[in-house]
C-alpha cells in the first residue's frame, strides 16, 4: 500500500522546554508533509515552557507562515492537557502527533499513512528499540504491561507517542486526563470505538536536549491518581453494569 499523498492532515507537537530540538523538528516536518500531503498544517502546543521555546516558535512562525500555528498555555498544565489542546486545535481529516523532544523521526509518518485504509481508525507506532537509560527502559516495560493488563489494552506499546488518528474518531471520544495517564485513556477509548487499528514499528532516538517531564515524583503521583480514576470509570463501572441482574 502506498502513502496517501492526497491526505488532509494536522501534525502537532506538545512541547515543554524543547527549544533546542524544535527548529530541526519543524523543518523536517514540513519537508515530510510536502512530499506526502496536499492539505496540511503544523501546530506546536507550548505547555508553559520556561526556556526559549516561545522565542523559537515566534521565529518559526515567521519562517513557515500560515501553515504553522502555535497554541500557548500560560503555565504548565501537564502532558494530557497539551494533547487535548492539540487535538482541539487540529482541523484536518487526519491528526498525527508525536513529542517535541525529537526522540521520534517525523520522517517516518508516511509509513503510518501507508497502513491507513477505510477500515482503520488509527495507526499506532511501537518502538523498535527504546534508546533511553536502562532504568527508564525497565520502568517503561513494567508500566506498559501493567497498564495493558489493568485496562485490557491490545496495542503493544502504550507509551509510544507516534500516532495517526482519524478526526471523526477523535470527535467520538472525550479525554479528561491532564497527566501522562492521557496515553492510556486515549488508547483505551480508541480501541473501544470499534474501529480497526494497525501498528507500525518506528525508530526511537536518545534524548539530546532537556529532561523527561514524566519521570518526576509529582508527575508520577498525578498519573497514578488519574489512572485509578480511569480504571474505575472505564473498567470497574462497566463491569458492574454488565453484572447487574435484569428485571422482568
């Protein structure tokens, strides 16, 4: 199957203190989209960055013009809030997102487009090899397995933020999470939609700039609390409803 060269697609990046990685990332994104889409836009959600991200984005707006837009959170609201703002800002038929830190290669987007057909609601990447410190690799494996078991998720790599989703599918779901728990909520609700999905192996690269915002005590605590609430609403309550005896 060949990439959908006539695709209408929004590409967005949540960004927090990602000033060093954004210029190359955005330039590569425009080169990729010019080759595989007719109708496209690029959006960065600046989630209250404290470095020079705002200045870098202002310069990029002047360079790339109206196809490039910026959504700004005056303060840091969390990864989930940044994703929700990106989805709300996206206006095209397909929506793709990945992180603004440059650990994924946006040049692999055509591989996801090639797997999309009329039955497919979303295409999810999975890391061919995780290029992080060993401690993060093991924590990531445990998190993936635990979340998949807890929520009954089928995709193999829940925290691979390299996703292509149909706009009409996103319109069917409503996200609540503000933390990293949003990935579990998003994938679970996408799977519950009834659409088919595809998975594509993608490359993962070492972080060259900044620090992960997920592996902080406060972030982990917030994510854990939101995961528990999600489990209650998406797993426990539906199970109780199914078990209730029917009255004549």
